[in-house]
C-alpha cells in the first residue's frame, strides 16, 4: 500500500474554523521552517476567508503573506481553496478575472489549487481548471459533499468521472459540514478508487464527533490524502489533530512518516497563541464542543452558531429549533443545494425569514432570487415549481454557464480603482472585495510612504550629524 499523505490545514481552515481567521502573518512566519521539515504532503495556507480577514481586519497584504510563506516553505507544497467562478468572493467573476487571479496566485507561490463549486455545477469550474492547467498548477477538483435523496454514491462517482475528464489532477471529497459518516466514507472512497487512478483527498470537520473514524475508514478504503490540523487549532469545528492521526497511522502499512519531534515543536509554538485568542474571547470554547445536531439537521457547525446569533439579535432565540427544522425544508424546495459558502448563508437566511415572518417565502433575499433564476448555476435537482413561481414569478431561468453572460472586467476594475492600486494584485483585491479594499489600499501605501519618509529622515540625520 502507498504511504498516506497528510495536508496540514492550520494556516487556513484550522484558524478559520476556530478563531475567525485571525492569525497574523507575524504569528505564522517564525514556525514555518519547522513546519517545512515535518514531512507534510501540503500545507493549506490561503483561501477566501484568509484573504478577506487580511484586508478587512488585520490590515495586511494577503499577497505579501503568501510570498513570505513561500519564502520559508521550500519543500512542502502550498495549497489554496478557490470557489470556482466565485474565486474568493461571493459573486460570479468574468473569465479574465478568474484567469488573472489564478495566474498571480501560482506566481506568488501556490502549488495546489483546490477548486469547488457550491452546487457541484461543473460549468462553474471550467474557467478555473483551464487557467490552473495553463499556469502549471496542480488542479484538485473538490466535490461539495452533502446528503439528500439525489446525492448518492453513484452521483458522486459520475461527478468525479466528469472532473477527471475535465482535467483534475486529484479529487477531494470536501465534507465542509461534517455530515459524512465513517461507513459512507469507506464506501465512497472504495468506489472512487475503482474508477480512477488520480489521488483521492478527504476533507472533513470534527463538528459532529466522528471525523477520526471517518479518516480511519477512508484510509482503510485506500484514500490517498487526508486533511488535519496541528492540535492547538484542531477539534470542534476544525479538523482532527495532526499528531494523533500521525501516530495512529504510523502503526499500519500506510505510515505517513511525519517527524513527531517537529510536530510537537509546532504544537508547542502555537499553544500560547491559541491560549491568547481564547483569553481574548476570539476563540469561543463553544466551537470546540461536539455538536451532533450537525448530523441531524445536516447543517454545518459555523451555520448553527450564525443562526443562533442572528436569532439572539432579533430577540427570538426561542425559535432556534424551528429554524433548524426549516433549513432542510428550504433545501428540499430549492433542489437540495449543498450547504457551503455562499449557499449555506443564503439558505440559512431564507429559513430564518420563513420562520420569523410566519409565512414561507413572503420575504426572499436577492441572492435566493438570483439562485432560483439559475445565476449561480444549475440546482442539483429541479426547484419546486410552485415555490419558484412564488419567488420569481414568470422570469425565465438561465441554463447557460452564468459567466458566459459576463463581459471581461479586469480593465474596467483597474480603471475604477485608479491610483489606489499599484499592482495587478491590488486590482484583484479590489475586484474581490470592493467595499473594503479601498480603505485597505489607502492604508497600505500611506504606511509605506510614512516608512520611506522616516527612513530618509534617519538617513539624513546619520549622514549630517
Ligand atoms: Co473545511
């Protein structure tokens, strides 16, 4: 049997799941060279939330973070998560933006791009796959895993076949909600291994308390790669701990051969950082608790806590159970979309509206209307006709690839952001996050100018004294 490969997620999903993606670059850099010696297959370090948090909260250049990580990680592959035609944002972008973004991500240090579409509509992956291949990245296509009467093992097998035909170098089963179960994982991996020779990667979350068993069964079925997080950023809504699984699997013929001493060093480094975020309240101990409701309602952990806080703000926390029960109903009405960004937020909001207004679909957010019109791609199964009529009336549903309706937009974005952007990377930051990027870009260059003035002043003083 082949050696099991481990992808370390702490620098993306790990801190995103537990501390709202707040790790700063200065907290990451000092331990990178040690992490590079662990023997991981890859490190996931970049994605939508990392980019967003950098410019929105941390006043950091996300591209600079990537370049710095690359500088210190010489042996291990760097991986990012990409939402297909949505890139790292929440809408569909034109193909020229998709290509530019992928080109620069790879140029700035990314090796593996894990690309997914929330609806598993492969049309929304076309442009990304093409660009990843063009710029010689590793294209990992991810299945957004969910459960429903149409999301059967056979459905996923067909999806994986299509992805491979489209050019996938590997396939990821992305169980973002932690709703996969150990025996289903075994069955799915076993069948995938029969139909394809490209590597299969499994990604899950500990939310519902069964992630370690999922990995155990998947490894027995021959999965090639699993995603784990170093212990201080593991468990709860994050991935299982790297150290524990490295030990577990070292006792079988698929030993991942990670350097245990280095792993412990990495864990010791992150412990006080984790503790700091816990004492500041950024890490809410609640996210570390096991939440089997995720399995019952098929709702991701992050969505559970979001719904609860939205209800609390409305003074309606007693409706929590009702909203949870409404979520699967909305999913059914709308053709069983997987609950992953941005669909999870959209379905959650609709369920909330349905319960709080006392009448279903009386109030419908614009995003749900767009979804019903086909602007996010094809719903996994047909949308209930009556509900569709109630939401969009007689408006025609589009069936082409949504991005085919978009004109190239990079040049117009460049014009729009004007002097604030000094590089193409800056233009992309603006294209992805137009509300927050201007303030971030202003600060970024103001600081630089200030630094330059200070440096000149110091130089002047030292030369002239
Ligand atoms: Co995840």
